[in-house]
C-alpha cells in the first residue's frame, strides 16, 4: 500500500489555504482541506442546519413529506429501500452509419457522489449551498433543493432541512449523456449523443471534425456540467481512430498523459502552479479511478420508458479499491497560473485504458488490464 510505504517518513509542512484553493480548482466548487475534515467537520450543508429544523424528503408523488425528524419524514413518505436489478442494460444509442476506424457506444452511468444533495433554509433566508465542501464534479450544479428549501421554510415558518436519499439522487440527478460515434484517423466522424444543452460546443472544443447529432432518448436528465461531459468522449474516440495516445489538453488548459504498463496506470499531469502537490495528486488518482470504472465496469439499467432500475451504490459498477489497478502520478510543476488538471487526467486515462483493451465498441467493456 502507498500509505504503508510512507509510514514513519518525515512530513513536509503544507499551506492548507493553498491546498484548499487547489481542491476548489479541481472540484469546481468550494473545498476545505484540514484536519477537522477527517474528524467529521467537513462543512457539508446539512452539518450547519440549526437544531430543531424540520426535515423534508420526497414523498414519491412529486411533493415533500415534512416532519420533525428524518425517521418520521421517511415513515410519512413511505420510503422503500432501493434495490439493484437483474435486468440487462446497455448503450441506448445506435452507431452512425459509415466506415470508421473506431466506434464507441457509452452507457448510462451514475455520478455516485459521496454526499447526496442536502440543504436547509430559514424563513425568508437564503438556502445553504448544496455545493458546500464538494460539488460532485458538476452533478449538483443544477440541484433543485435550494429553491424547495426556501419555499418549504416560508410555508412552515420554521427552518427546514431538505434531503435526497441515494435513491432520490439516482432517480432525479443528472447524468453524463451517452454517446454512440464513429471516427476516422483524420479526426472526422459523427457522434450521436443524447440531447443535452451545450453538448455540441463541448465536443467542438476538442474535436471540431466530429459532427454532433443530438437525439431524444427516454431516460434521466443529462447535463454538460458533469466532469468533462462530451469532450472526454470525443478525446477517447479520436484516440481510438488514430490508434495512438497523445497528450490531452482540456478546454480549461490542464494537460495530462496516461498509459497502461504492466497492469499499472501511469499518469503525468500539468496544471500550472500545483499550489499543493498532495491535493493535485489526490485528484489525479481519483480521476484515474473514475475513468477506469467508466470504461470497464460502470452502467445503469434504464428501461425503454426511461425508468432507472439500479438504485444502490453497489449496483453502479464503481470499482472497489481492491479492483483498482495501481496508479502512479507524476506532477509536472510550473510557475504558470493554476488550472484544473484532473479533468484532463480523466480523459487521458479513459483513452489509455480503452486502447489497451483493443478499443471494444461498447462500454462498459467488462475487461481487465
């Protein structure tokens, strides 16, 4: 284990304000780095709710069950624990017709963020941000809970905590739009994608030669705000069409390279001034884990009516630590302005894993390194 190798080694002093700044750049949301976080004082929105606040949870009929405690609210709502399904799933879009050097179809996947959406609000006040100390890599940007908390607080005349369960986040939270595309070695091709505002511009930012065709598909909401949505898929598809890896430069300026060697994922990331190499390296490892799971194992079963049937963390296919290959990260420090680097790592590792596996069309590939 990496931590075991460092046991007893001297620890260099760190600037935790700089570390927090780097975390905010990587997570696209305010972050705090410090020993208090490990002690449970992470500053999440629900942690700051005043004692005696009412609790509201979805009632399953489009409204809210409001009670004095979370247990009472869930009983009032008749909440049933989510389950995983045995039904088959797969990519929802068909490939474009044509002769292609590489083809790719991705499936529905769940962001699977740790802290589900939560907020609170006092009557006439401003709701606590759902992005407090973590933005779920874009999955919470358009969360509706803040507006609901303000409305319910005004209606009841008391502070109200508004909470989503894991099942609520899966059913109602946005997903990255699945794609189905074909590309030629010269960078041209066609990319079918589930209709999503802003997706065509995201793809064009890294792959202007891909024609984006948006399609309507029954399913959960989608968003371009999720980590590298659209442009990471384009980077991967073009890498497959070339049959080779090149450094990935993200629209925000970060750069990364990745390769798979002897069962290990090796990453180099350049993100300007690292500010705090520990945090940058941590985010690069997390992005590598996310990319590895996205390519090889993650999916959601969504039926033809658009209903999601996988509602538990274990059903999403997110790789466990024991299933994750060793990840080596090299931080290429510079004196330039700090920019996000882990999004480029995400795209670079996805491309490296896919090419290493021989570029099978359908994701997840269910393959090992």
